């Protein structure tokens, strides 16, 4: 397992309380727009979001520890990248933009599923999202934005599941929900990223 604390450097601020997010209903139909701060106040207002799971060639998952500057779940460990498309922005553009802004990485992303959840952080704020989940692979070294990320690490699936079982309080609620769903409902797809060498070998055997 590789873990890296972030060095302060030349990184832009990429999150703003005033940026307008896309409000949706349970069918993911657009209803309007609201500033990010307002979307997360109280019990939250349902808005569109995304979560990215990025694996390396060893089948290890890139985790990020959320910055202490975050108003919700600061210093919690989560999946590789989570954010929102902004007003007038497609999901395809938003995911590429945010992966570059947070981690300095690029990857071909594969859409898996979307789901609705509400998670209360405290009496003042919550996440209430219609979240699209993507998988991807990248062998670039992260260049993480310290405004967003306190630390990062690559972790094997076995070590991740052991840590989640013994210390679930370290992880964000949406990450735990998404990881469980990926394992339960999309195990074959997930295996292509966790065991990429075996997947390639099987493809070669089939081609032969």
C-alpha cells in the first residue's frame, strides 16, 4: 500500500460555495439550479453528482482523504474522486474536469450505475445526491490538489475490505454504499479492474 501526504504547491482553488449545481428529481430530470452551499444545508437538496473509482495496473484502488477544509466529512477517507457537474455542464465534461483538477490525472471512465442517497453529517449539513458511479484505470502518479485532498493512497481490495470492516468510521457514507453495491451487483465488471492481468489473459485465451 502506498500512502502520500500532500505537499503545498501551485494548485488552484476549484470548489466554490457559490457555484451552481443541477437540481434533479428521483428520475434524474433537471428541475433547476442552486448554489453548492445551499444544496448541502440542513437535510440537503437533491442534486446531480458523481463518484469515480480509479484503479492502477496492480488492481489497487486510489483512495483520497478529504481535506480538513471540507465542511462535510473533512479528513474522512473516500473513493478516488467525488464532485458535481455544474450548471450547463455535461457529466462527461464534469468527470474529466474534476479528475484533472483534484488529482492531475486522466482516465477513460466507464459508467456503471446511479443511485439516490441522503447522508446527514450534522444538524447544519448533509449530502442529498443522485450520484452516477464510474470505474476507470490510470497508471499516472496523482498530483493531488491540497485544497481538496489531505492525503492519498493506493490500496489492495483485501486490505481495503479489512480496514472497512474494522474501522468503518474512517470512510464516507457514500463510499461505503457504493463499494457494497459494486461488489454485490457488479462483481464481474469490478473484477476487470481489480484483476486486470487475469482479464487480459482470459481475453487472449478466448481470441486464441
